[in-house]
C-alpha cells in the first residue's frame, strides 16, 4: 500500500512537470536563443524561483541535513552567507553587468561573452570546456542522488539503476521538448513546492514533539557541542572558505550564470536581488534544523542513508514523507534539467559552432542543442552507474572548480586593461592549481585551514592582473560575429 | 551598452563623478560589513538557547532580514552604480 502511494505521488509529480513543459513548448519559437534563454523575457517570480530551484540540489535535502545531524546546525550560517549575501552581491556585480552586455550584444553563454570581448574563439572554447569538465560530474551526482533516494524510498523495489534511469529519461524528455521556458516554469512550481513542503514538515515535527525547545534540549544532552557556535569541524577558516568559494562558484555555474541573461527587465533583477536573503533563510533554516533536531530526538540513520527521510518516517505519515521526497526529487531535477540545457548550450554555441561549423543556421543550432541534451544526459547516467565518490565531495569539488573562473571574469568585466593573455593565464593557472590540489599529493589541499579553492581563486586573480599588466592589449579585435547577427535585436 | 561605457563620460561631469565614487565606496563598505557579520563571530563558542533555538541562529536570521532591507535600499537608491553610465541613467526599461 505505502509503496504504491509513494510511487503514485512521485509519478504524478513527474507527469505534472511534463504537462508544464508541454505548455511551454506551445509558446516556443524554434531558435536556439529561445530554447536557451526563453528570449530574455523572465519576470521576477519566474527568474527568482528558477535560479533558486536551480541552486538547490540534492544537497539541501540530503547531504546538508546529514551534515547538520553529524556536525551541528552551523551549516545554516555558511549557506546563508554564501547564497543569501555573497551570491546576492554577485547577482548585481556579475549578473547585472552580464545582463546588460548580453542584451546589447546577443550573448547566450559566458564563453561567448568573453570570447567576443577578447576577440578569441580559443578563449571561448576554453571556458566552455572548463564548464563542461565540472558540470558533467555534478549532473552525474544528481542522478546518483535520485537513484539512491528512489531505491531507499521504495525499499529496493525500484533498483538504483532503474530509478536513476527513470529520472534521466524523464528529464531528457522535457528538456528537449520544453527548453528554458519550460524548465523555468517547472522550476517555479518546484521551488514553491519545496519551500512549502519543508515548512509543513518542520511544523509537523514541532507539533508532534511539543515545540522547538524539546529537540533542542535533546540536542544539548546527546551532542552538547552542537549548540555551541563553532567546533573542530566548523572552524572560522573552513566556514569562510566554504561560503566564499561556493558563493562565487554558484555565480559561475553554467546554469546559474546563464540565467543572468534571461531577465526581462532591470526591475526583475532588482526585485530578485532584494528577496534573496529572505528566501535563503526560509528554506535553509528549517531544512537543516530538521537534520540537527533529528540528532536531539535520537532518530537513527541507517548506514549510508539520509537523515531527512528517517526523521520524516518517524514523525509524519507515509504519504507526507513521500511528498517531501518528491520535493527532494524536484530539487535534483530542477538543477539537472537546467544543467543539461546549459551544458548543451556550451557545447553547441562555444565548441561546435566556432570550431566545427561556423555557418550554423539558427534553426539547425536549435536541433543540435536538443541532440546535445540527450548525449550529455545519457553519458552522465552511464557514469552514474559506476559512481565511486560521495555526494558531498563531488559537489564540493565542482563548486570550487567553477569558483576559479569568477575572479578572472570579474576583472575582465570591470578592468579595461585586462588582456587576452592575462585572463587566459588566470583561468588556466587557477584551474591547474585546483585540479592538482584535488588529485595529486604535490599540491596541498589546505593552507592553515583555508581551502585550496580559495587559494586558487587568489592565484587566478593575481595571474590575471599581473600578466595583463605586462602584456599588450591593443591589437585585440572581436572575432567574426556574423553568425550572431541572426539572433540579435529581436 | 559598451563594455566600459563609464569611461566615456564628458569631463564636465567631474563633480558627479566624484560624488559617484564616494557613493560607490560607501556601498562597497556596506557589502563587506553585510558579509562579515552574517556569521556572528562575537558569539563564538556561545551555546545559549533562546526560544528553542541557539542565540547565534537568531542573530543570523535577523541579519538576513536586515540584509534584505539594505538590498532594497540599494535597489531603490544605488542601483546601477559602478555599472550604468551615471549621466543618462542608462537605458530605461
């Protein structure tokens, strides 16, 4: 009985999202700019929720509460600083500037924008390649999360591969059909749903146990250090490194960065900016407290399992727990679908067109973009079947990898003296440094408590500025933009 | 919009440029303070509980609402600073 209820809720939810996608399809034009950016037309609610839902991955519902359960609720502070403040500031500093430039010059991707600025298709290709390098494992991670969650929820009736496969097939279907507009609409639905589900879950728990004082007092007994701000795990250096690196990484994550181009107007940007901190508090506080409180209430988490489903199973009815898991599934899908779309756009726009077929028509680019989605999703699914590492490590590495791009890009956006050689040195140098820190023992991964991610960012900044200062910039000219003209000024 | 429109301003608006720079500096300081105190470092090691939640969590929640108010002020008064060309106030849309 309960299994049928659970599967029914999840399948019903998937079908609802597909219906929204089909609705969006009817409005779409058959061009790449519409497929990727919904013709730069989003309003406040859609832009805010699509970015928000895109930001939230499996992490908010699984890995995050797990950390709060094991180490204490300080994660809320890290997430608040990173997404509510740092990302909001970058929303203006990077996002608003990118939006203006994108609207004036018809840019669709970050690589396209910088390639045009420095007159280099190699720079354009480099940024796309780096984007795909980090994006791919992250998409895979979401599929791993979906497969694991479905397997746990159905107690093995739906094996891992089948669960991950189902989610992948479904995502391909509606990304290919719906494009950015469909994704943004379903994101809005998913974002609102997650927010409501989390709050209802929290209130449900609080009513069941008799108020927040009870689990908090329980936590003070079972794990006294958890209520104290800071610990051996949560050191100031670690909290700051994590918040800064991930905050900057988010702004460079292809699916988030690309959303900077989608706003319909300046007002949309302003309103979303103001609402960021509140939205973050509204979601992160309850979801991570659920994890922390579960510890205080003595909820047992099975080996390799997640705390959120465990605490819901204990205090809420089956249908409600399934609904929240569907919400978590929504979080994963709303991140993955956008990543598929952005990954595909990086490939077609910045690798295929400049290097393989320069005379690509808008109509044909639209087709290749959709094929790209299928290839990318399928490859990530196959990789997810062999996944060796844990959710957290992979996710953390992707954010830090993207964060390495942020400072060189900011320098290029604001300093006229930036040269092609300078930004290339900054990007290549910081990527090599961070990859070495991640995969080799030669480069250490921490520096007096500060992470390699943040050290790499500083290195990228220093390289970009210093190399730009000693190299000439005069001869740079924009590369042939004629294929772009077809998409401009619409 | 050119990549570096701001630099193309006529010299006659030097007074406005000067004011613009001070305003920009003020907003940068505000941004740094907002980031610096989102985590209440002065409550480090504190485990006091108020109304069922750690005191430091209440500070954070309050701070985020304050941040939203500050962002609102920025959006209404300072928006475009450092990015839009100040003379024309940018494209109006």
